């Protein structure tokens, strides 16, 4: 690289199970990467918590480690994060108050049903694009406030700040009080029409406006990072939700293509609006600075299903895939992983996990294959709903750690009867954050960014249609039992 090219952009992806960081040079090459695990607690059934302090420490460790490996200056940092998880902190001290409630947390299910029973659900969805559900941040923020500020006095005065993970990290690293527009759209407190906190929503969810940070575009620079010596003088130049960052890294800028990120849960995301498609939600992909609309379907349990079953069978998630190879395609076993209800396209909080079609002769291989198929069949349910947004979707872009498994990618192609293109770039959400940060800082122009290499592996459908039809029918029957 020349002296002009010898600069890096760091992309950070703060996820449910780990924080990852990569350093990208001007050619688009990933020059360094690192990862830091983070813990997850389940103090009660349906409760999912994380330590907000540990989350910040993991990001600081990742940034410090990767910056020490680089041979040239860092121009900017891009931040990708888990989205709906909620944190409450003291504004002046930036000290967390209570646990961070994870996006999977279901402790507010009863509060959500009570609110929905008042009949406000359609209006909430019209304003936010989202159904009333414990996944989104508004109910979580209400629960946290009830625990430490039941009369909302401190929240109203701005002594407390509530936000999603991106706003918490930005506050801890730079001192700024702000939230990125795409993440704000996941709180269920923002109006999609004008990208502002909506007074009626704040009233319904009992969240004072004074507790919420300012909504800003995705590419607005923060103040300089102040907690990491090697990065003092460097801003966070871009912030995106993790799924949004993956979509940006894929190079998707217009309607017609969807991407699916396999992770603890799964997310389907595409540019455009739902056009009334049942089971999908409307959201904001990013604001540059004007918001770009997107449609999405969220699946609550995908990779988490493999972790659970691997623990039950005394093996690893990777071993499950090896086991599954030995099962017949028409094995007849279905696992519906509704551990915390079902997300898109059903949004059924009352659904319960079921295992059907098993007998004395059922093997671990068949159950392992059923677990993998539960991921791709849930995804197909959402993709089928997405067909209604503007015509049949023929190609699915996939990413996320589980996507590296060839069997999973092939099952997605087979049971969806669609072409699957898997990115061969690891840490795609971190890369998307780095790409936008570099764009915001002039490391790349838009044209240069579009032609950066994006290697992919293609999987075409190969399973007989009659077997696919039987598997889908069996899956639908199992879904009906889970939801009855």
C-alpha cells in the first residue's frame, strides 16, 4: 500500500455471544481480526440477561487488541450491534442501572398481552411497523424503569438514559447521548414516518421522552473515542444494527434481493416495504442521512436450537451437522423450537416447543437433521411471506456463523426451492459497519465500495420436489401442534 492507502477502518460487531472486530484496509482486505466472548444469563425461565459492563469491556478489549496489531493509523471505527436488547444507565456517570435485557428476553410477555388487549395493536403497528411483542425494546425499557424509577421522576428529568446496545456503547466509549436511526426503529417508540420519538407511543409504553437519547443518522460521526489510548482522536463514524450491517456488506442497496443472517436467532431483511405482507415488519435499514426503508422477519431460535440440542446429546453444534448427514431426507421428524414462542411470520407468543414424528427407531441423526431443518423451514416461512412484497424471491443471500455449514446451506436451497448464495467473508456485520464508516470518512467513494470483492458460494436446489412437499406438510402439521 502507498502512504495514502496505509490506513485502516475497524469494524466492530457486538453480538449476543461475542464481540468481534476486524481491521479493513483501503483495498477491502481484512488485515486483522479478533473476538471476545461475552456471557449470557437465564435467571428465570424466559429471562435473558447480559452484564452491560461486560459488554463495554468486551468492545474495549477487542478494539485495544486489534489496534495494537496494525502498522498504520486507524481512520475510523464502525459499530454494529445486537438491536432490541435494552440498557438503562445513569446519564451523568454512564453507570448501568440493572441488567441488560436481551432481545430474546420474554419477561414482558404478560405486559405485552395486556397492552394488546386494549386494542392499540393496529395503531402501534401503523406507526412503528412492528407488532406488540416482548422482543422489541419498549416493553423492556418499561420493565427496567419500573424496577428503579417507578414514578418516572428521574427518567423525566433526564437523570437516567435508556437505549439499545449501540447507544449504550457510544455513551460508554465517547460520552455522547444518541441512538442510530435503524436501531431506534427497533424500539417500538419511533415513528417510521418522521424518524422521531412518538409522543403517543411514549405514553402507551410509559416511557418519558426525557430518558431517550437523540435519534441520529447512521453515518453521523460521534465524538472521539476516549477510553482506548490507541484510538484517542478517532471517531465512531458509522453505527448500524447487526442485520442491517450485514445487508450493507452484501452490497444490497435496492429492492429485489433478501439476505438471511443465521445466528442465535435469524433475520431476513430486504430493502423496501412489506406492502401488507402478513408476518413481516417494516423497519429502517439505515439513514444516510435520509432513512432507507426495509422489511424484515425475525426468527427467535435458530443457532440457539443447535446449541440446546448439542448440550442435550452431549456433543457440539458442529457434531450435529455431521450426525445429520446420516439421516434420510424423508425421515419424518420435526422439531419446532418455540422455546420463547414463535417470531415471524407467526408472532405467536403462546407457541410451545414440540418434537413430532419420533418413535423407538428414531436416531440421533434424525433429530439432528430435524434441528437443522427447523432453521431453514422457519426461514422459508418468512421468505414465502416476503414473496408478497414484490414478486417471488429466487435468490437468498446467507451469512452468519452457522451458514458456514454446507449441509445447512444446501438444506436451505432444497427446502426453499430457491438459489442460495453464501458469503465467504466471515464477520459480515463487522465488515458492513467498517464499509459504512470508511464511506463516511472518505476512505472509499460509493463507486469504489460497490466493486470491493464479495466472494460467494452458490447452492442450487437438488432435492426431489415430492420430498420437499412432504417435508413442508409435516412441518406445517408440527407448527399447528406447537401453536394449539
